[in-house]
């Protein structure tokens, strides 16, 4: 029965204050299946499954081991939490992740990166991360220092895939992409230390109807092999929910990522801020990358139906504006561009607009899991479909077929 309950996400009575939703009172092992790991246009056909171990090492602790092999990407993860981060006043999270992909898409750096010059890069990576969380003010304020070690290897940077490029253009773009991948050596190992701060006035649950969420984070990254790659990273975000009548609400989101290079070598592309379809529906995945990133969104969320009193359907319509910059404080402009390839000779970079419509599917007797679908349109056309699965272990389970972007 525990196995069936774990797969279906049926509720169980958790111990107050620390237990994970659905966790049994006694130590046990549950099987988890991840249906969204079966296919995506970037990784191809695959499968995803994992084992959840309850009360491993101490009461209320939870461990997870997963594997998600696919045609173009293979991912394995392991994680352990001393207690539920959503309920405990203090906790320790340890996570590890390994992947190999031959379809790490890269379009080039800067706002003028052309979609016709997309590179498909083969890359391997491994990451170990330790986070220690302490809650204050009735769990509204969170301080979370963290330390992590990551290793990357770039194995192949092929020629651009656009069939209409001549040999000279292909050679130029190949040299450009190779120089922008990052350090001269294809192997790179780095240490990251930092701290995250969060202030959250929203009520618990995946569908808050009011409140504000403020986040800030600082991290320093240093190469282990040589001091050539070093940088600081600052992340700031604000998320506001304004209640309307009933379950209708407005949601606003604003985020800023700022990277400051401290070493002689350029920051590798996979450690820079990115935005694409996973963050802004309407753009291709991993569409833009540079040192800084600015994203703003406004969504109207509303209820649609509740068939048979079991399935809950909610919808949204949204407007988005985002861009990447070499330096957001000198290059950012508040105007919009509807050109898919704006003039990069300009001294400032305008924001890129997008719009989206979406659907959230959930069960009326469960706060989680729920499924988010979003279809977006941008100056490049209807190019982005975003699918996201929210579940009880979202704070513990590292992402599967989605490269962890800073």
C-alpha cells in the first residue's frame, strides 16, 4: 500500500512541523515515476523513475535517487533532506546530479545572437551541493548558506546547423562559439559558495492568492584548477500576488541576475544567466545568454472548471518582457523591440516581449501534484511550449531533463 500511495501521491498524516507530505510514520521505500521525463523536443524519447526513502538516518529525513535516460541526454540525481524545508525551522539539503547531453543548445552571446547560428554542443557535468536553511519570523524569513562543487567537460562544438550558411560563415561562427564556450581547456571544475535570503508573506500551498515573495542571493565562483575563471553572481527577484474576486488574481514577477567577472578568462556560457522557453514562454529553450539578465512578467490567473469535483482546471494569460546584457546597468533600455534580430550596434539593448496562455491541471483533494502548460508567442513566432510538474518533492528533487541554469 505504501508503494501505491507513493506513486499516486495520496495524503498521509504527517508529523507536525517537519514531515514531508505523504510520508509514512515508519521507514519505507516508495517508487516514483516521472511522466514528463518521457519526451521533450530537446532530449528525445526517454523515461524517468526514482526511489524515495523515508526516515533515512533520522526521523523525518527523506532521500531520493533518480535516473532519467533519454536519447540525447542522460541524467541521474541523488538528494537527502534532514527535514521538510517547507515545514521545519532548520534543515540540511544535500544533492548531487550528473548528466551527459549531445544537444546543449547554444545560440551565441549577447542580444544579437542569431537563431540561424544555433550550436548543438556535447557536454558532461557533475554537481554536488550542500544547503543549510534556518527559518525566522514564523518561517517567513529564510537564510540559506550553501556550498557546491561542479565539474564540466565540453566534448564537441560542431558547425552551425543552418543549411543556408556558406563555408566561410560556418567557420566564423564555429570559431566564435568555441571562444565563447568559456575557458580554453574543455575540462572545468569550480567551487561555489554563497548565501540566499528569502522573505515570504504568502500563505502555504502552490496556489497562493495573496502576499509577496522577495529573494536575494549572492555567490562567489572560483575555478579549482586555475584562478583564471572567477566571478561573483547576484540574483534579486520579487513576486507579488494581488487577489481579485474569488480565485481570480494578478501575479507580477521581476528578476535581475548580475555577473561580475573577477578572473582573466571569460565566464563559461553554462554558468551565465540564460532565458528562453523555460522562463519566458514564446522563446526557444536556452535562446539568450550573457552576463546579466532582466525578466518581467504580469499574469492574470483564473479558475476554469472542476469536472466531477476531482480535477481542477485553472487558466492564465500573461505578458512578458526580458533581455540579456553584457552589463545590465549600462546597456538596459526600457523600450521594446519586436525584431527577432535587433541591431547590436546600438548602445542599449531593448527588452524582448512575449505573451502566453496557459492551463494548470490539479486534483481537488491534493495541493500538489499539479501540471502547468503554457503556450507562448514572441517576435520569432509561436515557438515555446512550457510544461512544468509541481509535486511534493520539488524542494528535494533536482531537475531531470532540464539543464540547471544559474
